[in-house]
C-alpha cells in the first residue's frame, strides 16, 4: 500500500493522466447510458378481487381464495401468487415470469380473465366477482371537465360521448373514461283528480 502511495507521489504526472483518463471514461459511459423521458415499463401483475360481505377470513380463504389460486396455478406463465384476505374481501396478486415477452402478456392476461370466469361456478352463491384488473400501467395524461350552463344533462352527456369517440382517434390514447355520469330517471306525478275527470 505504501509503495502505491509513493508511486503516486513520485510519478505525479502519471497519476494525473490516470485520473483524467478515468474521468473521461466515466463521462463517456454516462453519456452512452440510454435515457427516456417516459420509459416503457412492462407491468407483469394482474390483480383478482372477490368479495362476500360478512364472511370471515378463514372461510374466505377456504371457499374463495383456494379455488381462485388453484385455477391460476393452471397457467404456466404465472410465477408468483400472493393473497390479502380480510373479512368479506380477498385480493389475489398474480405475477408472471420475467421471461414472458411483452407481446405475450395480453394473451396471458386474457387467459386469466377466462379462467376467473370459469371458477365462478366453484364459488359460493352470493360471491361478488372475481374481477380481474390488469390496468396497472394506465396513466391519466389529461382530465377534461365538460360543463354547459343552460344545457340539459342529456345534452352534456351526449357531447361527452361524442368527445370520447373523438379522443379515441388520437394516436397514443388507449382508454377514455367518463366519471360523474348519472343514471337518468323519469318521475311520473299522477293527479288522481284529473284522472278521475277523464274516467281513468
């Protein structure tokens, strides 16, 4: 160790050249590292949720989670299965192998959806779900509020539907969701006296 220190002191020009070379090499490596503003991230998880209000965690595991896990294990691309069980609710996270290509993930996720539909016949009557969520990678890039003073709700809803259809034509837009949509109801008020007057 002392000899290296002595060499560095005695051969100061060589030491400076080595340091400069290392700094230049480091800058070149840093400049060559791929960088993206919005890097592509492959989401390999699917989340399955099922509910049975009031059912204890033990019974949720035996009657709902175990059949779902058993069905999921039939899919060869699934590497890991984790379940979070609470009273009346279960969340099962399925993770695929890293070796599954991005192009093949859609087929795997569809296989999961199909098998979760099949497993419904094995679950107790009254079970809500299972529902499959594979949209972890969705990112909202814009939120648009549609209002119209003096317009009816039906007019605003119709304009919102037209806007959604138009947004789907924009390149890069994969999903457009409407929030705050209200169910339309028609109220009939009957005046019994007027009905009686016309003989109804």
